[in-house]
C-alpha cells in the first residue's frame, strides 16, 4: 500500500510539473522565434501558391534569422516594399513583419543576442529556413 501511495504521489508531482511548465508565459525570445518561423512559412506558402498574384514574385526574399542583426533591416525593407498592397496575403505578411520588428526593437531589445551581422546570409533561399532552428 505504501509503494502504491509513493507511485501515486510521484505521478501527481510529475503531472503537476508538466502542467506548470506548459503554463509558463512565453519569453520574448520564444515569441520572436515562433513569429519569425510563422512569417517565413507564410512567405514560403505565398511564393509557392498556384493562385498567386504576379507581383508576389517581385517581393524581396524573406529569409529570417533572428540571430542575425541584419534581420532588422530585412524586416524594415519588406514592410516598406511599395508593391502588392492589393494582395491580402501580402498585407497580412507585412503586418506580421511589422509586429516582429516592433517586438524586437521595443519589447525584447535587451533580451535578444545577435550572433552575426552577415547580411548576405539573409539572402539565402527560403528553402533553408529550417536551419534557423539550429
């Protein structure tokens, strides 16, 4: 009976710890990382869509690496790009990019660490966007 009680208490402790870990609020870094992945995936989907407006092909590449200081310039340039305002998906993507930029320069400014400032690295193909996880 004592062994069953210990096992039950261990199970309760384990489940409680899992719930607390899941309930923790996102950090600035995790929010920036998830939003950058979301933007990159949305951009990739927009580029490969069959029913895409021709202006989408002229959009600047949107490969985001939040560890690269040049990502701030990349986001600014993408948001300021003057074409494709009439394409709803592009407007939504620009709004997400604007939000990411604001979060990075305002809310998370002191929490982020940039490991490089290699602007050429951000010109890589969108196909390699999975590498930002590493």
